């Protein structure tokens, strides 16, 4: 009985992960090996393409804000 319950739970979890993967619409494979992905990341807030410079500025802002909140000016 315990083996049956464990097997059913494992298959149920596998089915749940598979269903979530299908629902999200994202593919586990981004492209062929050696082929660069040409689609840029898009910001959900403003719809613009995200650049490395924007990410770096955001990281610096978060670090400075954390230092200020800790009182380490």
C-alpha cells in the first residue's frame, strides 16, 4: 500500500510539473546549440528591452539603498 501511494504521489507531482510547463508557454530549450538567442528580454513594467547597463544601474541602486538602510553611509 505504501509503495502504491508513493508511486501515485510521484506520478501526480510529475504530471503537475508537466502541466505547469505547458501552461507557462516557455520552452525548456531556448534554441539550437551554438545558435544565439536573438530576442531581447523585455521589461514587464514598461515594455522596453532590458540592457546590461540597466541591470548594472539597478544593482548599484539596490546596493546603495541597502547600505543607507543599514546606516553604513
